[in-house]
């Protein structure tokens, strides 16, 4: 549960740089590719844009692409937290949306309408919300920068705004 008790906090969420799977439009959750040269360059371009002073806690998903991004922006030793890992897309991992639609047409149609809370053999969006909010609560720093994943960013922002988890793609 998100509360407003205590001092104000500043949370910065950064999505990792591009991978070849991202470029191809594939569902990329638990796979662990490195950044493309363009993804690394984009991450390096962020260096200096964030105050990474001693009072800022930098946290990263354990995924290679997130850790490479964190280091590229200047975080020498980010805290690695499993709670910030990308959603597990299960049977759709590594597929493009077109491939997932061919494999599971009815399930994909529900996903496309926003009526799907989970993925075949994978994780629910509600579970992502719960584990990321737990990860946020585990660290009570006043200033926190998290390098994570697109779905995680959407889910966390939705939760912090008090919106239903089903609206995370809106």
C-alpha cells in the first residue's frame, strides 16, 4: 500500500536503454540481453542529467540491461533489487505481439483490450505492482533513482497515482 506518511520523497524512474529485442518489438521480461550500441549511447547521454550525490540512493533491476544503464548514467554501485525486475511474460517471452496473437488469439485480444491481468504461464500485473511497491517501501531514502523496465515504470506510476492496475497501459 502506498501512503503519504513521513517526509516527502523524490522518486526518479528510468527505463533501461535499448536492446535488440526491444528494437524488434519483442516481449522482453526475464531474458537478459545487453544494450545495443545505440542503447548504451542513449544511457550515456543521460550521464550528468541527474544529481547522483551522496543522498541519492540508486537502485537497479538485476537485469543486465538495467545495470548497464545504471552504470552508464554514473551510478558506480547501484543497489540491485529483484523487486524492480521486469514482468515475466511467460509463454510470450521473446515473441512479438504479432507472434503472440497468432499463438493465443483470444488471450491476446483480451490483452489488447486491457482485459488481461496476467500472461500465459507468466506473472500478473497485480503481482508486479505488489513487488515493486514492496521494493519502494524497503528503501526509505528521501531521494531515490531506480533503473528498471517499461512495464514496471507504468505499473508503479499507476499505483502511485491511485489508479486501478488495469489502466497501466493507458
